[in-house]
């Protein structure tokens, strides 16, 4: 059997190997503190669970249209109006199997062999890999505290090439948790438009922010493509449901792609997601957002004595991006040893960053404060034994 060469550009997601090892250690009786996976310990919100159960009881299991239930597309459009003041035609919304389904549609629509794509480094690795799968060339632009760990208009201008077709942003971002302000989003959108490019924005962690109000690029760039998800803010990870917002002229080709790639998103998941916008559910989701903010603050305080607290604290998502260069120059080995020696699971930065990932790790504050503080205590014990490796 001969495999396609493009698969060589799709690197494994290293954290999954750590997850499997952590699970093995737990089966052996070890108490593992999980700070590696982007999935908070909250259960699925009760209104969503009830709606899904009702859909199953009513046998609402037949295919929906490829772009999703009309009622759910309308509910998402209403969410944009209520939350962000954006008037959005429901026909511009395509419901997908997870945000990954939305990213697949967008990359298939926009990227071909040799097309260049700009994105920040570090970034969620699947963003790069989807572009590579379509034959695109990703220009990963190193970012840091000076640009709030985001691409800005100046960086866009510096790194745009004649064959650049697409710029992709993420706000709040994974792995750093940093947010682009409305002004910054506007500047980037103008820079892309001035070069006749297309802007794609990952807003998967929208709603999970502190100190800054949630925002959407659609307020400053109505023609941008937007990827979003029911997994993060809405707590529906296992339901595998997301959506893509696209300009009118893109809907017909995107619909053709959806018909052929996945036919339709999960019907029970769509019925369940309708409850995500009800007041009872929104109240619970807001409570969870506040709890995550308390976890972030507790984790920052615990990391401060170790010299690991980030100089620019994250304003969103549920991650911290930590510079471990004073302790190690091999984040993969650092995380593997931390798991084996102290039963703490965190994610190597080399999963996310082309440049500098070996000097960073990502910690997810997805468990309760007591466990987070215990995890940092174990981390402190671990690094006290380390020479820089």
C-alpha cells in the first residue's frame, strides 16, 4: 500500500500519547492530575441533556439538511444579534460535525496547492494541518507578549507574500488564551482586505473571557469566515457540533462540500443544541465561566513563586502558556517525566509552536482549584529536582 506524501506534513498530536499514558497509570492505581486536555470537568448542562433525551425519545433521528436544522441556524443567528448586535442571515450559517467539520469546509473552499496561509505561532496544530492537507503552505508567524500573542496588522503586512491567499486568526486563542480587541480585529481585517485576501477566524472559545467582553470579527469584517463550536463555552464536547459562518456567495459551494464530505451533522446533537440558547442554560454557562475565571486566578497565584506565571495573563479560553526554559529545553521530555514522576499531565508546547515550542508547555485549568493547586505543588517538587535539560 502506498500512502500520499501529504500525510508526511500531518504531525501527530503529542498530547494524545500523554493522555493514553496517563490513563494507563490510573488503571495501575496512580492519582493523575489532569491539566492537559481542553475539556472542563463540568457535566453537560442539564437543559441540553434533557433536549437530547427528548429528541431520542421522539425518535428524531432522521437526516437533517446538509447545512443543519433550520431552527438551529435561526437560533445561532439570534445568538449573534442578542450577544453582539450582529444581524446575520441564518442562511449564512452551516452547522457542522464539530468545529473541525467547519474548518474542513473552510480550508477545502479557500486553499489549494501552493496557496500560502498566514497564522500565528503558537497555534492549534489542526489549523496548520488542515491547510497542509489541502496542499497549502502555512507561514507560521512567531508572536509573543509584544503583540499579545496574536497576529496584528503590522505582522500581517510584514509577512504577507504575493501568493498569500488567507489569514487565519483565533480569538480567544489556543494555546495562549489571548484575545484580539475590536480595534486589533479591525486593523487585521483592513490589512487583509487591502491585499485582496480572505480572513478566517476561529472563535471556538468565544464567551469564555474575563476583563474583556466577548467579541466577533463579524462586527468589523462582515465578509469574514468564522468557525465556532458548541464544545467549549456550551460544554457539548462529545456531541461533536459546530458551525461555520460564511459570505452569501460561499454558501452554495460550501453546501456541495458538506453534502459530499459528511452529508449532515448529528440530528440528536442539533436538537440538544437548541436548548443551549435558553435562559436556564445561559445562566448555568455564565456561572461556569465565572468558576473558570476563579481557577485561572488561583493557578496564576500558585505559579508566581515558581517564576512560571505568564507576563501577559490570558483573557480567555482555559489555558496558560508557560515558558519553562529555565528548567528545560525539551517540553516533550519535560511533560513525559512530570507525568511519570509526579502523575501530573500537561501538554508540551511542541504540539502548538513551530518555533519555541520546546521551551513552553500548556496547562489547562479544567479541574477544580484544589486539584490545580495540588498539581502545581507536584510541579514545584519536580522542577526542584531538575537541571536544565
